[in-house]
C-alpha cells in the first residue's frame, strides 16, 4: 500500500538517479502517510480509474503521452459535486466511488491532498483548483461553498466577452505550473459559462543523480524495430527491479523517498502489453517492488526526454461510462445552476522533463461547461391524438388516436 499514492502523481513518466560520486551519506526514510480505511479505498479507486483512462488514451494515440490521473480525478470530482440523478451516478461509478457518499469522497480527498503537499521538503509538489464563471451566470452558492471548503478552490466571476478573461485563466494555469503550461484555452466560446480547473506541479530531484558527463548517444529501438540514437543517461546506484512473465519494472526514488518513479518495460511490444494492462497488472508490479526490502546497486541506462501533450478526453471518458454529462439533453448539472448546462469538453495539458537532476512535471485539467440553447426534449409517453392535414387549405386528411402504440 505504501506506494499506491505514488501512482496518482507520477505513474507514467520515466526515471533517473545519481552517480556514486554524488551520493549523499544516506537517504532519509519516507515520512509516514496517515490513511484511514476510506482514504485507502479512495486511493485504490483512483488508481483504477487512472489505469483505465491511461489505457484508453494510450491505445488511441500514437507517440509520446502523459496524463495525470490525480489531476483528472480531482477536476471530475469537483464536477461530481454539481451533478444530480443519472449524470451523478455515471460520473460517480466511472470514478469508482459507487460505494461512497459524497461527504466521504470530499473529506478523504481533502485529507490526502493536505498530507501529500507536506511529505517531502526536498520535493516541490503543488496542487491548485479553480472555478471561473461568466459574470451574469447564476451559480448556486452551495456549490461554490463545496469547492471552497473541500477543494480550496479559487472561484471568480469574469466577463467572458472580454479578452482579459482568457488571459486571466491562462495565466492561472501558467502560474500554478511554474510556467510549464502557458495556455490551456485558445478562446472562450459564447456558450461557455464555467471552467473547472485543476493544476498539478511536481519537481523532484532524484535521491541519487546521474552523472551528466556520462550521458551519451545510444540506440533506442522503436515498436517497428527501427533504432534511433537518443541521449541516454548512465548511473550506478540503488534501485528496485521486479520481473514477471510480461514485463520488467524498476523503481527509483526522489528526495527522502516518499515519491518515486516506476518504469515498466514490456517483454513483447508496448501495444500488446497495453491491451492487457489492467489495475491488476499494476498492483502486481507494485506488490513485487514493495516486497524487495532493500534496493540493489547496479548500472542503469535510461533516456532523457522532454515533451508536452494536449488531449481532449471526451471520447475516453465516454468509453468509460460518462455519457450523460456530455449530452445537452441528458446532462443534470443542477447542483451548479438551474440553467440548462452540460459538459462541452474535458481537456488535459501536461508537461514532463526528465534529466540527470530529476523530473519536472505539470498538468492542468480543464472541464468546460456550456449553456445549451437546445430546447428540452418533449416526450410523448401517454395516449394521444394524431392528424394529417394539408396546411395551406387546412384540409384534414387523416385523424386518429393511439392508446397503446403497436408496430
């Protein structure tokens, strides 16, 4: 259980360490995390959601990608607080919270975040939430109170018609990711009424760092077995390694060892592995790594990399069961407002930089909530009369009634 929190933060990056010459006298023991049974349950639930979201996205997109399960689940939990009826049930079940009350979810989230932010003074972890809404859009005060009380969210009304609103929102994302994500919105639609946002920032130095002087070009083999020379880092230092029939996993620590990065290298192709990758696969790897009492020192060679990624997650979330919220005729966001509103998009922007010193990573999840001009559906669900006429002359051609439709 001790590393289950790590997945929420850094599950899908790579790793680094340090040269022997740079080793400190000895790493500190990780600080304990005080978790209730409900807290542990919510962490396992969030891990499950994160694995599923990652698999759906990774199989759909070619190339490098990184998601933040913690950022996504936080933004969607803020949304959950404003949903009712079927929309609430779908999002709750998709996130895995079906056996928990909203108060239990909110309280565990608040407790966990407070502890995560204060675990390691050698590691910079920051998390921020916000809700921006159109100044003439009536948001229920009870919803704003929930965002403030449980998520410590900045809530503010803006003139969405003014260019300054776009600048304010993008600057908030930039400021809360240490400048790594400079823009999350290109424009604000005339139908937009609210943006729910979570920003997550991580910057950690490895417990043992790589020696920059040993970084060199070495071949890296693609899925198509095409070798390309990339910058590879070398180091000899302690790390954990676990193998099973499908993969080999290694784990390297940051700072005082509360946070770590895990690399999973499939024994076959990555695509084949992703098709079978489940929460059970992840848990088996973590249990294998946790069962190793002390890491073993060996040479490690890994690539350094840096990239950013942007992804609209609508299709992936729909595939996981969140459909009503995206449908203007079915969405029930009545906990936010009495207006007819729906989720137009859920988007994540991420950034990662892995080098000899450590890892810097950031994510912003944006939930765009729009007003709908479409009228609510009219449902004919009781006996009725029907008629067929010519409209200009008003000639009645047919008239009848239906007490019980048959076909």
